[in-house]
């Protein structure tokens, strides 16, 4: 049985994590949009040293700036997913408690 204290904790967490989840999601979207800028800057630098677009593209995608961007983006996605998973776990606890309460009323 899920206790009322545990359900209160779940509801409190869901309510208090709304803003943090929204900010984490917005941050991930913003970082995602930076890809074109980071890649273009790396491409411009690489194009000075390489003759073909394919070579410059390969160098741009392996540049430190692009790797740093990719790591920031992946970390921000992980942060969003972690918050999403925690919120989903708390929803399951709340729904389970509701089902338990309904079953108790029916017995």
C-alpha cells in the first residue's frame, strides 16, 4: 500500500518541478538551435584550410567547438529526460494510490 505521505510527496514533487522541467526543456531546445551556428563557424574555419566542401564539413563536425556543443546538447537532453522520468514515476505512484483507494471503497 502506498501511504498518504508518499502520495503527498508525489503531488508536491510534480507541482514543484513544473518550472524546472519547463526551463530544462527550453534550454535543450535553445542549445539544439545553436547547432547551425556552431557548425557554420567551424565550417568557415575549416574551409580556409581545405579545398572541398566534404573535407571542410568533416573537419567542422570533428572540431572541438562542435564536439563541445554536441556534449552540451546531449547533457541537456539527458536532464530533460531525467526530469520527465521522475515526474512519470510520481504520476504512477499517484495513480496506483488512487486505484488502491477505489478498491478499498469497493470492498
